């Protein structure tokens, strides 16, 4: 029996690298596609010697021709710092990338999963957020390159499903954290941990009363795998996230306690269009995928803090010495 081959776009990223690792552990062949704008070869370096793993450096805004059995489309900058760096390219990655990957799935008649986002709900007026909620998104704001790009990608996935009977599937990912997060991506978990371990003050935007729900990465990738194995006539969308809700201030206090940091909490103005509340209703994931998160925030933070301790220690020991005439 032939082994299945999975294509993971954005496979060098935080979530994508964990997904590649899990698929290999399950005995599949994996083709990882990444242009390494936000992903890193370090995330997948330990996989490169595996004969079942193949790496292709490619930007999915350009067509790609491969023979695979299923596609996970994860390619897109996912933090405000990164997706606002080049907002035009961000939108193109979501929209043109979806078109190119859907075209491949159509040609091969295979399942394809779109990693969408809770950002499609914008600053929600409904709480918790169910998949039926249409969202409250600013279409011309500084976050719209990501929010509207993902919403358009969802439109394409559902039109391919309705019009062409494609086995296209959509999940909406809520805040995910864990090892291999980019230390400078501006996301709240990595920000707080890096600031605390570096002896800096912890920066909270707004008064800290805004809420988030934090899902550990191992839970998320299990949900992704279960979703792509659902029947072809089930497109979703399905929320994947942890329904436990915490304020940003509560998260900061947990990080300070767990790291033993002496950091103070300082407040800065809330960024434009930053959501006030965010919490998934995961009833559909429980019903259709038999999925719910298993890792609680305390255990997940412990593992993530351990990872960042190693990263920061390694970066400090390999830092280039400053010499006269060198520019930083």
C-alpha cells in the first residue's frame, strides 16, 4: 500500500513545523513548502535528514505543481508585526495562495484544509464566537490585510466546495502558543515570556481587561489532522481553540510568577482594531471531530517558558562580540 503524501504550506513556521513533525510520526510522507519570510529552517532542521520529508523553498502566490494526497494550507504571516510589515503581500498570500492551492487540489481531486483564523470575527459583538457569526471587521484598517485576506480565502474555499464539489475544508484557529513561536512576533504569549526572561518590564496594551483563549500547539495540530480526515461533504468552518478565557493581565501575572521575574507591568495605548474579547465556541469541533484541547494553560506555559529559556540562552552564547567598525 502506498504511503500518503501530505503537502504543508508554511511548514517551516511555528504551527506548520509541529504539523510536519506529527505527520511524519504517523508514518506519512511530507512535503514542506515555505518561503521563510516568517518561518525558519531551525524549526525543521531536525526533519531534513528524514527520507520521508522534503523541503521546497517557494512562495505560494506563484503556482506550484506537485503530486500529493492532501494539502494543509498554512502559509501566511500570522502576527500583526509580521503581516503589517508588507500588507499587500499578506493579502496576496491569503488570496492568490488559496487560488493556487485550490487549483492543485481540484486537479488532483484531493482534500485541502485552509488554516483560517479567529480574526475573521474581528472585534466581536457576539461572545463566545460561534461559526455562524459573521464578524465585525474593519475592511480598510491596518489589520484588514490579514483579516480580510483570510475571509476572502474562506470565500474561495466554500465556492470551490459548492461549485466544483471540492473537498475543501476551513478551520478557524484561535490564539495558539508553544515552542517554536517567533520570539519577536509581537504575540502576547511570546512577548510576555521573552520580556520576563530578559528582565524587562512587561508591556500590556490597554488596561489588560481584554480577553484571549490560549490553545497549546499539540492540541491544535491534532484538530487540524482530524479535520482533514472528515468526509468530503463537510467543509466546516470549525473553530479550533481553547474555550478557557483569560484576561491579558491574568496572563502577564502568570508569566511573572512562573519565570520568577522581577518585571513590572507597564501599559501602552491599545492598537487600532484590537479585539476586546475572544473566546471560541467549540461545539462543532466536539461534535464533528471528537476534539477538544487537553493541555491547560499552566502546563502549556511551563513548556513554552522552558523553550524560550533555551532559545535566549543559546542566542546570548552565540551573540557576535561587538568590535570597533562593526554595525548592528
